[in-house]
C-alpha cells in the first residue's frame, strides 16, 4: 500500500506546477489547463485523505462522491470557459492575456 505522504507530495507537485503555469504563462488556453491541473491536485488530496481515514481498510465514500461532484463541476467549467475563450478569440484574434486588457473595443 502506498503511504499517504506520497499522494500528498504528488498532489502538491501538481498544484505547484499549475500555480506556476498560471503565474508565468500568457496564453489563456495554457492558463485554463493549469487551472484544471490545480483542481485535479485537489481531488487527489481529497481521495487520498479518504483512503487514509477509512476504517477496516474501507475508504470513506462520502469524500469520493464529493470528488466526483468537483469533477462534474470542472467539466461544466471547461465547457463555459472554452466557449468564452473562443468568443474572445473571434473578437480579438488573439488568446494572449496581455492583449486582453480592456472589456470593450
């Protein structure tokens, strides 16, 4: 069995890679993918703690169901976010965040 610390280290690394991508990158699509990476890291932590706090070798399924809801919300976020990115690209012909400094043309 893999210890809890390994899952938390993996989750922390994924979260920090996502955070660095959001801070460093200027492409909106890459920033969006990094945000999804951060949500995945949070889900890994939730499920890891669920497995660690289980009794008699069985995990706490409430947390895993919560993780499924978070994944469903992330999927809805992807649909809305990509629609907004496509609309911005059609209006401005760019997906660079530095070029999108005003709301009105």
